[in-house]
C-alpha cells in the first residue's frame, strides 16, 4: 500500500465518522443509567448488552457505538455528559480517525482528566 492509498483510506474513514456527528454535542441525548442493548448492525459479533452503571461496561459501549454506530445510533445511544466525562480515557481507546473527527468538531471535549482539587 503506497502513501496515496493510505491517505485515501484515511479520508474515507474521516468522512465516514464525520457523517455520524451530531450538529451539537448536546444533541447526544441517550440514556445515562440502566442497560443498553445494541442492535445487530452495531454489535454484530459478541457482546450486545451493556450496563451504563458500570464504568468499564459503559466505556466499551461508547467505544463500540463510536466505531460502528450510524448517525441515528450515536444520537440515541450516547449522552453528551457521559461522553465528555469519559473522553480523556475514551480518546485513547478509539481509532485516531474517530478521535480526530470528534475533537475537531467539538473542542469542548476534554483532552485530559480534570485535576482533583482535593489532591495534595
């Protein structure tokens, strides 16, 4: 694969993920607790049910939806507050194309975890 093929593939992937973005981060109005069962077009292999009340399960759900979900899925299954809270870790778990597209579109997503004001 030459540099042109790699650049073309990267642009195709960026375009795919851009097409799934909401207009505003606040448009992500998915559930904040309970269990989410993913449709087969997202979770086509393996686990399909995730608990939003368990941080690791929620992180896996968000990672899966960002990678495999369509525009409608992203809007319906993700919540803006939970996405922002998880983003400092989640951004390292998703592909660089997903990370780049989301951070370009929403500069308000934190790149680092908030500093704990009570820490010495």
